[in-house]
C-alpha cells in the first residue's frame, strides 16, 4: 500500500480505490456549503479588526467603519453562521508561562499509523498544531516545551510508529493573522 495516498500521482486510479477503502481522513471537517460567502470591503474590515482585537465592542467597531451597531451585529452573525468566523480566543504568551521552547517535528509513517498519530496529537498537551502534508513526511507538528528533557519525552512518544526529524525554533519573526485580502473572490 502507498505510504501517502496523495504521493503517487501516476497511480491515480489506485489512489481513488485506497481513498474509498480508508474513508474520510479529516474527521474534523464541518458541513459547510461548497460556495464561498460573498465578502465585501466592510466584511474584510470587520474580519481584520476582530483578528487584531476581538474584545472591542461591535458598536465602537461599527462607528470606525461606518456601520450602526445593529448592522455590525448582523454582519458578524452572518460571518459566524457561514463559518468564516470560527470562534474567539486569547493569544497566550507561552514564555510567560515558563514554556519557552518550541520545536518543529516532522514525522514519516505509513497509512496504518495515521489514525494512531491523530489520537496521540490530541492527547499530548505539548502539541500546538499538526499538519498532514505531502512528500516524504506525513505530518509536521509544532510543540511547546519547557526544557530539553521535555523534548526528549515528546520525541520518544512521537517515534512510536515512524521516523521523526526535530528542529528547535530559534525565533518566529513572522506570525500573521489570516489575511482576508488573499481570499478568492466569490464565484458568480
């Protein structure tokens, strides 16, 4: 069986059969419409402002971009219902909590190990994010750790079903919010 279903483009027919047999891989997908929401300039301004500071009042935000509080509330509600706004949260400074090191860990496994890794990522508090990728690796995982001994424990746990390659993060000079300017215009 292929290591990655998406890896062997020359065997497209085999990939389709394997995909059907394996079932859906991303169990977190929402039942959102296939069409994109029509987002205008004011919606983009709302999204940018909420990403910068989600605690600001809708009335104050509406005043800045030229909308009444009821109009702001309606637009934000529509953005939430369409799944454009998935939620609100706090950005936590991990260094202030004593978790000053981060590592990027690449994991190479087989299809048989994918489900096991997904459960493992969810169970490990050190795992900040995990991306399933194409190429030699199957996952790229970002972990936060307090000290090198923690990294050893994390790497040992992640090496149970495949090869791992680890890199310590020296700094993160670019950490962007989602850019609403890069969004594709809606299909007409």
